[in-house]
C-alpha cells in the first residue's frame, strides 16, 4: 500500500476514523486548507451550534475514499466565506445544515441542503465520487464497479461516425444530469480487450450484437440521440425501463402449430399465461437426447392440438435465451399448470407420447379430453375421433 498516494492516504485515515470514532472538527480555515491539500475528495458538514451532525457522522462510516470534516457555528460561516473567496465554490449555501463536497472531477464541488436523512446524503456522495462519465479501462472498471451506483454503459466503435455521435450525445446529457444522482455513465471501446469481454459476460450480453450496444440491449430501435439518453434515465428512475433479456427473435406463428417454439422475449406471455396449462421442453441444440425427443414431442403436440385453447405444448432453446429458470440438464421438461404458474411440475417419466399424456392428465388443471371427430360443412367426417 503506497500511503504517499493521496487517495490511499485518505482511505487509511477514514478507516482509522471509523474504527476509533474520531470526528475531524475544523476550528480554523487553516484546518480546511490542510484537508483540501491532502484529500482528493472532501466532504464538509456545516452546522449551527444547535445541530450535532449525527446523521452526517453516520455517512462517514460508509466510504473509505472520502475524507469527512465538520465545522460549527461561526467557524462554519468562515469556512463558507473562505471557500467562496478562493473560488472553490461558485455560490454559498443559503442555510445550515449544509454539506459541501470538493473533488477533482466534473464541476469540482457540490452543495447539499436537502433533507437530513443519511440515505439521501449517502446517495448525494455516491453520485459524485467518480466522474459523471468514465472511460471503461481496467482502472476505470475498478472505479465504476466499486462506486455503488448503477452505470449506463455505451459500448461503441470509437472510430465510427455512429459511435462518435452516440458518445457526443451521451456526454451532453451527462452534463445536464450531474446532480441527478441516479446513474453514472461509461464509454467502452468495443475493441478494448479482455476487460470489455469480462463486462459483456457480467452483463450477459453478446458483443456481436448491433453497435452501439445500448440500442441492442434495450431493444429501443431508436437512434442514440440526446432524447434517448434522457428517456433512458427517466424510465430507469421511475421503474418503467424494460430490462434486457438475451433472446432469439420471436418466430412467426401460423396458429396451427402442434409445438410452439418460444423465446425469452415472449416466454412470459406464453408460458406464464394463467388461462392455459403449458408443457415446456427446455432443450439444447447440441444435446443428443433432445434430438431423440424432438420427433416424439412433435407427435405429442399434434395429438393434443385440439386442446390448444387450454393446453400449449412449448419448446425453448435454453442456451440462446435468458430464462427465469437456470437449466443445467437437457432436456428438462416441466408443466406450468393454469393458475399455478409459480408451482411447476417436473416430468421424470419415460419420454413417450403415452407417458406425456398420462402426465398431463395427472397434473394439468384443465381436462385432457379425447379428440372428437371433425366433420365438414356437408356432414362428412374428415377426421376420426381419437382416444387419448
């Protein structure tokens, strides 16, 4: 550990503070100058004499790389004047209590005069610990992943015109949102090496997807202009942003499929439909047992097709789609009963049409009825009845 590094020294001092419960109370502006000189990120709590700053002390225990100091009454007012005169802040707090952050990136300072709630104070500090936009390098990755903040990653080809425009728009919006406190932004070079591959694995995203990546990740189909980023953050804040799921494209359906192939994008709509019993075959294309089952499963789908209003026979490639169930053995076959979707039933029997039908009769909510005869408009039987 190199304690000559100011950031490292700040971590050491704050670790000692947390474990010895010491508080740095500034008595003069000289104390402030010393703290500014030795600490790249400084949080100053300013209070009237009638406030003891207990909520502020609570936050000091949460950050290893932030140096905390306090001032009270007359000294607090002198601290404000001193900072303003030295152009460390561009405006003065209008009242006490107040918190002033001083740091080396972005606007270099921020002032908090909100509610005295340590959760909100923590969020205020978190949102400014790192630059609003950080290049995703090995060093930047450590900063972002330890920030405690959600991060909007833009993975782009930095040499392409599209990538340059996407980054320029994000940087403009990031300036607008400094102080929003909800997300950080990061730009990543698609050719950045192993650390980018690690990020993609962490996010569960295929780097071969369209670039720039956020468009593919959130399937917006929109250009990455300023309005996109504003809407992205707004929808994240209000909880309406639809999370990314790795999914194959939704197949085209004709309505007469015996077996319906679903993907992550429509899995919930089909499988979790409470009105229907749904039998699902989770398969892998490379699995020999899955290939052996394919014809039998198709025959099952054809045999119970007359029940399609109440029963669905479904298959899904569990290697290409992000699903709510982790599948490690192939094939895995489960019935999601109507009205009891949170209690699926595993199939463990012999993989024959007759055994599947008996399983459905035993576990489905809706009746598994025999296939009736089908007649044409003239009363001629065109399909014979079939007992299940």
